[in-house]
């Protein structure tokens, strides 16, 4: 049987076979038909022999197997010291730049190995190679573990520290990193910017507003589309809008001072007040046909915004429960009931 040596001390999973420089032919060559895995193929030669695969694999025939073995043995003996493999670039037409560069580098290293190193002729090369290879694998594992344990692995650590500084300044967490009441409230806000909404709650921005006005102003966090139509707002809604913008600007300034890449105008521009009037009138009982005339936003966008507002109202209600604000709790619950009606929350438009 024509074989090549593989380092004995390497596991199959980590084995890196030695480059093929010559064919090893045992003194008493025998043969056996075995199945091998693709990764066990170390070289594809340019030599071809004729054989009947069916009589070797499907229905083994001793005469055909012996004939095939003799052909293989002859090829091995004639090319024992200079076995030539196929050229993937020329023979298989693999022209990817990265592959070609690596193949050329491999060819150069093989040439150096065959001409300039006596170790290639060492009878214990496989064993020695196995020891070096095992040592190299262990060194790579040590380097990987050192990297994982180092600060270099924490690519987001600077941003984490900046955001933690913001939370401490805003009193969401203690200096000892313990979560404060504000932080617990922020954890209840899942559908929009938790920092802004939490600040609005603690600054009692919603205290003097009714349920329809509260849900209308909350729409600026949910609605994200562009709208050219300017909403007509009542004085109370206009004051609420100004307070939200003021809080947003303050939060943007704090985050920017802490090193976060936040531009105040961009942060404020995320607030879209285009559907405030629409949601306000919807909460007051206006029909869907009438509210669509108040904006240039598509009907589907209006429906999606109002549906998401119901989730936001639940978040505000849960936040109010955390701080024990029964008035805000009832107001958020009422706001949810006001918008949850008619075609917007129909089970199916075809029903």
C-alpha cells in the first residue's frame, strides 16, 4: 500500500499533514480497500490509471483489485522521489487572486524545503514535526486566551463607560453602579427612547395634560416618517412639544459632554411631530376618514403608528406603577382605551 506519514502525536481534528515530498513505499507492499475523509487527501497527482470502480467498490473482484494495485505501485516506484501534483491554477483554472498568491507562496516554501533543509531527510521528521506543531497550537491558544482576558477584547468598553457616565449624571444609577428609581423606570420603556420618556415622567410634563394630549405627544417617539404637512396644535400641545424638545436638547448635551458621538440637532430631529394632531383627534373620537385628511401620511403608516402607541402607553403605565404615580397610571390606561377602536384595531380588514 502506498502511504504517507502523518505526525503520530497529532489528533485528527488538529492534524496538519506534512507536505508531500516523496512517496513512502513499505518494503512489503500490500493493499486494502478503505474509505477516507476528504481532509485526508493531501495531494492529487497528475498521473492517471484505468480501473473498473464497480469491480473494486460495489462488487469487489480480486483480479481487478490486484491489477489496480500493481498500476498504483508502478506509478509510486517511478515517481518515488519526485511526485508531481496537479496545478490548481493551470489545471483547475482557479484564478482567485488570494488563492493564487497563497498557492505561489506554498510552491516557494516547498522548493526551499526540498533544497535547503536537511531536516526534510530526517527519518524522525514526522515525530519532530508533531511536537513542534503541538507546541505551536498551544502557543496560539495561550495568545487567544490572553487576548480574551485583556481590555483589547472589549472594543465597546469606552462607549460603555461613556454611557455609564451619562446614567450617573442623570441619576439613573448610583456612583456604585446600583440602579436607582429612574433606572428602574427606564427599564419599563421598550418602544421608544427610554432616557427622554423617563425624564419627561420625572419632570411631570404629562401632569397637566389629559389622556388624549399625552398619547398625541407620545406619537413623536413612534412616528418616524417624513411629513410635509404641518400639524395644527393647541396651546397645551404646543407647550408640551416645546418641553419635549427642551428635554431632548439637554439630554443630547449631557451625552455629548460625556464623549458620545451625538449631535444635538440630529438627536432632536429624531422627534417627528407630524402625527400629533392626527393622534389627538383620533383619541377625541374623530373618524379615520377625517384624520387622514389632516396629514399627507399614508393610511398604513397612521395605523401602524397608532398601534405602536398602544404599546407605548402600556410602557408609560408600567413606569407609573413603578414610581407609584396613580394619576399617570390611569391617564396612560385611558389613553390606550381612547385610541384602541374602530378600523385601526380591527382583527382583519376583510372581516
